[in-house]
C-alpha cells in the first residue's frame, strides 16, 4: 500500500498534469506509462551494460552512437533519460517529442525489449516544456523513493495506486474491478504454477496481475527455482485481450511493473470470429462488460449456438466455456439479471452450466461494491468445464459487506465477509446441513432445475421472522399520558424560572 511521502509525490504528479491541462485519468496514466517506459529503457540498458562488463561479454546498447530517426541520424545517447533530463526545458521537450517518442515507437521489432510492442502507437500529449520538466523531476523523485523502499513490490503498488485514480466508467459498461474483489476471486481459485490463465476482457489486467502476485506469494519456490516453470510464468501463463488500445498499454505496463516480463496482452474482439481460441486455458478470471449489446452478425457463430442473444454478459459466459480446457475453471462477475433473467438465452446459458458443466458457487455481492463507478447488483459465478455435467449441489453465499462502506465514499469499515467466504468455500463439504437462514448454504441441483435454473439467492434463502410482542393498548396510552404530564410539569418549571406567569 502506498503511504507517506511516496503517496504525496504521486498525488503531486497527478496535480501537475491537471494544472497543465491534462485531466482525463486514462490519458494521464497513459502519459505516465510512456515516461516510465522511457526511464526503464535507460535503467535496463545500463544494467545490462554493467552485467556484460562484469562477465566480459560483448554488449550493444539500444542507445548506440548513431540512431536513425526517420531520415535523420543522431547521437543515440541523447535519447537516454539520464542524459536529456539535465537539458533545459525547451531542448528536453524537443528531444522527447521529435526523437524519443519516434524512437520507442520503432522498437517494436526489437525482441530484447518486452515493453516495446505496446508502444507502437504512442502519442506524446504533454502540452508544454515546463510541464515535461516538472514531470521528469517528479518521476525521478518517485523512482528514488521506490529504490529506497523495503517493499518487494513497490513498483506494482505505485502503478496500482495510479490505476485507483481512474474514477470513471469506460465504454460499453466497462469499469475497474476493486482490487480486494479481484484478490478474493484469485484466492478462491488458488492458481497453480502450471496454469494457463486468461481474461478475455482484461482492461488494466487486474485479474492477471493478482494471479501473478498470488503465485509469487504461495508458489514462489515452485516458480522461481524451476527453470521451465519460471519460463512458463514469464512468457506463456498470462493471456489478456481487450478492444481498447489505451487499456492494453496500461494493462501491459501493469503486468510488467509487477515483474512479468512477456505477458500476452493483445488487441482482440473476444466475441468475434477473429478469436479462434478453443480449449486453451485452464483458468478464466474475468469481469466482462455487461451493459452493451452487439450486432449479432459480428458475433462468433458457435457462441450464438449456445445462447442466441446480443447481450454481452451471456455471450462472454458462452465464450468462457469454449476457451476453457476440460477440467478448466472459471470465476467471473455477472450482473444479477444473468441469474434470474427469463429470456430463452438467459435460461439456455444457465442450463448449459448447470446440466453440462459443474456449477460450484454463486456469491451474491451488494450493489455498493462497484461504487462510485456504478450501483449495479452483481454476483460471482464459479464453475468447472466438464462437458459431462457434475453439478450435484451449488453453494450460495449472501455477501453483505466487503470491508468498505457501500456508498460513493467507500471508506474502510470493520464488517467484511470476504475472509469468511474464502474459508467456507475451501471447506464447502462442511456447509452441509446449514440452514437457509444463514449467509451460506448448499442447494441441491434438482431444486435448481425445478425452479427453471434460477440462480438468484433470494429464490432459496429463507427469512427468519421473529415475533415481537407489544404491551396492551391501555398500557401504551397510560405511558403516553405520563410522558405528557412530565412534559407539562417541565414547561411550568421553565416558565417559573423565566418569570413568565401563565400563557401570554
């Protein structure tokens, strides 16, 4: 968690952009991402130069003596952050705008740099030399504090704090999933070191980052001391797709600032025919957009066979089933309408998951979880792809608190169901016999079938009514008369003290 001076520096950096005329949070994070990338290129180049010198190995710097930028050949050392940061503001601005940005955009063919492929359409938007000079100085201070920090993942924490400043909805119903909800879903799924993980609507890559962090915490020895598994973790484990190029760049940077060198973060319409993925992934974690509708002609035909609809939330469920391997698992967020919608498509996808796959859990979340972005009621579905059924009982949990207030302020509170959810899900066999009046309980498959595959918790939860006994009416009236006499006596005493004789 970012606190103290580092937090103040980042807030100050954000204020600089606002004062300079850049107020769109996505644009601000995008520009910070570019500048961090430029600085990291210099740092990594210097580090590799020192390592090569120590090992007496040949080394060719990215910033060679001569670098071609368009039709010009220039001294490549001027492109290094450590060099141009000391130039006067006007000269620095010209170099960054005219040389450095074209340079990083041309790096996409250089496989030595994992970042470079995400910078191909980078656009420099800082409007003035003064703003660039201030931002460069501020970033130097932030990096200095990060280097002094004892936290193993201070870079990731910094980037997460930047992402937390995105306080507006995206297009087509996209909004940022709270980090603690993502973390809960990852802990429920317990990723293994050999997983192939996918988020087909990845946004800022929150689910992929959280999965990577979980693996570093729980499977560190397995991942980092086994060459094959480390190579898998760095290059083949994580897959994310999105249709927003800004989000892709931010998501890719988010992954790499968390130490994942070469994630597969790509531009793709996951619901269209261009997505040919089938039975490729062992784990899907996602919060797909669920406000938008699509032109049915653009949707992959095999998805429409599962549920003929234009609703993205239903089509993504069909997609998850298609891209998962047999035995693959999914935890995804869906709007409440998916659970009880009465259309043919709604019923078809619920029947598919209950009858042909193994539905394990439905966790109902309060509507305030996504504030201030949206007040929509949602739930988490957890299921395993089997293609041969396997649903015997479904575990329901009625989450009423997530550790934060459920208003727009979302301040920390003591009430939090998340630890209980994780503990109970991992020991779900012990849930047998729990009453329907409890927060969690098991429901037999047949009961769900008999209710038309309705998965809303209110269909199965029982409310316990407690009888309240009131005193007889005569006794209540007697107490009211006594209160009235006490009030009159008090008023009379007040008038006497004020020297008022009776009513005027």
